[in-house]
């Protein structure tokens, strides 16, 4: 008799990651309590305990199709093994297993497997460990795979949910972004200018692809209670186009949004962002101003943008908000931009992570207490005190030509009752205290 899942999906955090990864490409939840390993991954029990997004161990994924198989590439980050001189400790302490469900509502696995980790199948770069395996395509349109990683030394366990598509009709299902040498698929879709990448499939197909570049400045997300629709052009203007050959280095120079397509007749593509400076971290004054849109007034933000002494006026604004308390101001600045960095890291799609709906909610409210995911939506819950109800945010998945993991927030006027008090907490230095 097949083992049944005890809980429906899914506490995470990270989710995400290019919800590719997890928050954050994918659902993850870590536990520091030691558990006995079983032959099948388990769904994660929800909890009131507020976890930190800075997980001791995290996992990202890429899925690529080749012939009649799907190949799953994993990046497992284990900070405690960063300085390990070889793979022995990792292979002794870390175990991986997966289970396949027909869909997110299912409670019974159709397949389970313990993965064998060996020195020949695992590679290490710093704290990152890379491993890949493949499965045959199923006679169904799609499924979901739960991958569980266990650290027997610390007792930590994380679970990643990986959507599987068995009908291949998009270039990004077969082709992916690899490192400059073409050896390792990359687990993010943002790069600094001057970086080098390759676009390739697992068969080594030689193909000429079309690349479009967009120099588009996306607007930050609207507040969760804003129901007015922006006047947005249905089609972005292409800044430039060029062709690239698969299996050859593509040198990234010009910042902006790129989409790689098979030809001019194709709608779907592989997208990525090229940025300057130290993205996902912001350190230059000019980059630090715009993300303040969520906690400042329009007048305050415009004054900063027009200032000839932006650094001085930015410091002054934070000090004024914190009633001149330098210690509180420093703490608030550190926490706010920490969240901006994490939003960029986990939620960047075809636009910077801090500008997305998920990024906005994360920056203002922090890490959700619980995340429940289905194939087409995510529900974030923030647990409140005994005298206040929980706060719930629902994000609908809206695949587009650029990415499969773009989510939009379902907005309600009632969010005003929780939004403004939270903004006031930021402006009074009461966040992170």
C-alpha cells in the first residue's frame, strides 16, 4: 500500500527561488529537529514558528528535457561544508530522495526513489554541491516532484517541489543558460554586465537563436489594496536584436531584459536580466532610493530623486523618520535593504525582484509564517497575535513569454487596514527591533 502524504502543500521559504528555485525557485521548509529518514519524502507540516529566509541549507533546481527523459539538476547549498576539502563528509551526512505526485492536490505518490550520491556524481564549488539525475517521461501532461534533502549531522531537512512538464512545447523546456564553459546550468536568471554564459541543450544541438533586448524601466508593484489598473503598453518596445549560436559564449554587456527565442515566429523564450553594480545587493546611492517607494510618501521620494546631495539627504530622511535615533536608523536601514536584496535574489523574473508583487509583500511584511502552493497559485500567511487575525496574501501564477514563474497578487481594499499600520511601523523604526 502506497504511503500517503499527511499534509497538503506547502510551507516554504525560501519559496522560492527562481521559485525556479524556490521562497523561494521553490517551496522549501527547513527543520532543525532530528528525524528518522524514510524511503519517501514527506509533505511539510505547517507551523506557527516564524522561520528565517536565510536557511542553513537551501536547494535550487533546473529541469531540462532530452528525448524521452526529464533531467533534474540540483544545486544544494550547505554552508557548514564550505571549507570541506573533499566530498566524503557530504556523502556521509547528506541524503536525497524524491517522490512524484500526479498533481499538487494528490496525497499518494506514483513513484519514489532514493538517490545515490557518489564522488562521481556530485561536484563541489564552495558551499554549493551539484547533482543531477533523470526520469522517463510519464504518460500524463504534468506532475509534481518532491525532493527531500536530509542532513543527518544537524537533523536539518528541506523539501523542494519541482513542477514536471511532460509535453514539451517551449524552448526553455529543452534549452537553458549554462556557465561560460557550458558545463553547469545556472540556477538564476540575472547576471552582472561583463558576465559570459552559454545557451545550450543537453544534446549539444548547434542552432542559431534570436535574442531581443529591452531597455525597459518596470514600475514597482502597486500596494495590495490598490485596485486601479495602470495604463501599461500591451507590447514593450524592442531596443535591439541580434543572433547567438548555441554552445558558444555570449558576453553580456548592456544592462536590461533579454529574451532568447528559436526564431521570430516563437512566442516563448528564455529570459534573463543583465544588471550593473552588485545585484542582487544594492550599494550605490542611486540604487537605494527607488526601493523606498513602499515606505515613503511621493513627495519624500521625489525630493530624494531630485536632490544634488542624495547621500546626505537619504541619511537625513532615515534619521527624521527615526526621530534622530542613529542606532534605530542604522538597524532599520540594514533590515530594509537586507529584504530588498533577498527579494531580488528570490523573486527576480523578467523584472527586478523588489518590483514584483511577491517582493513588495516580502520587503514590507517579512518572511511569511506559512506558504501553501498549488500549481497555479501561492498563499502566504502571516500569523498575528492573539488579538489580531492572520494576514493572508494570494498570488496567482501567470506564465508569459518570458518566464513560467511570474505571480500577481490578488488585491483587496481591505488590505489597507494592515498595510498602513505596517508602513507606520517601518517609519517609526519598530521593524526588526
